[in-house]
C-alpha cells in the first residue's frame, strides 16, 4: 500500500511544478501532507494462463486515490500498480465501482493489456476474480482482498469531511466531548475537535455511528467494506446496510448466486469497454 501511495504523490509533483513554476524541492515544502482519499483495491493472488492451467504467476495489486492541499486547493490523483511475478506495471484509467474494477495496464508509456475484476465472497473470504490480458496473453485472476481498517489519522480526516454536512451524529458528539465542548458544526475548529476526539476514541459508539454514516455512500472503499462486512451479514435489513447490501448481495446472505453476479458484471464491464473503444474510434475517424 505504501508503494501505491508514493506513486500517486510522485504523479502529482511534475504537474504542480509545471503549473506553479516551482523547483521540485520548493514544491515538496509547499504541499500539504498527502492523504488517502479512497482505497479501491488492494490484494494478492494468482494469475492462471487461460490456455495452460500449469502456467501461473503470483500477482499483487493496489489502486488508491490520494489528495494533497496546495495553494488552498485540494488536488486528487489516482495511482495503481500491478505486480505479475517479478514484473511491475502501472494501472491507468481505472474505473472503480461497487465490487468492480476495470484498468488498463501500462509498461512505461505503452499500453500492454487490461483487466476486469469483480469482488465476490467465497466461504467467507473476499476474492477479486476476473480476466486479464497482458502482452497478448489471457489470464484468469483470483486475488484475495487485503483487510484494511481506517487508521487513526484517516478517521480524523474523514470525520471532519463528513461533519461538514452538519450531520446529527456529529452534533451529538460535539455536545458530549467534555471540556472540548462545541456546538457549531459549521465552525472548522469545531469539526477539528470532533475529528481529534474520534481519532483518540475510535470505538466510541458516536464515532462508530459517524463511520457508518460516511461509509454508507462510500462502499467502493476497501476500508468501508471492512466496516460493513460482518455487521451487514448479521443485520442485512438494517438501514445502515441498505447501500452495501445492494452492491454486495452475497455478503448480506441474499439468495443470488455468486456465479450469476460474476458473469453479469464481467459482461457489463466488457460491453462498456467496447463502447468506449467505438466512441474513441469514431472521434478519430471524424478527425481524419
């Protein structure tokens, strides 16, 4: 994960240098601390040749969105890396959905393949499964999703963002933080105090409520999937679980078969990729 995080930061630096006419060292000093905005996919597994089941490679994958503060602006960049055996590739133009990932695979500036993945549950284990084309060879992918909780500094960051919307749970926490009392949620200093309180007390029920509130609309983040997985399996009809269970029915003990969901989502992803290719070719034809 740290490697993906650093790659995203490296991608940001040249763009800001060009835009602000600063030297690299000056720029590093000027930008704020990078923060992980979203963890789309992280895991390790195996790629099996479509034509020879005895030919396989160990694969590792990570796709994240990272933000930095610069000149009073929030700048976000996505980064993805893929290891196949000892070879490292860059994932670009990634589309992350609820339990889906489509990416193009690059070596330096040359596109050499693509992959489409769907997240399913098998005997209680989350697995990314799908297809990959790499250097004109086809593979079946099976990747165990890494279990990633919110870290304490990330809790503070997300809570400050979420409480900016004057959420009821944030108000309740503001009134219950003792000598750090505040009741104006629209005040940035108040939101900062709430974030600090939950950073130090992540198991407080009020802070857990804010976590659930944030994650309801961010189930494409691996950290939110970790929050909901066990809770929604036991309480699929809970209001907190509505979006999660809609996106991941098998995790909520719904009757739909995994195989049906895999086939349907992979087919949708392939159709979307073909439409994008056709649109690009049409624009190129008009340009000629």
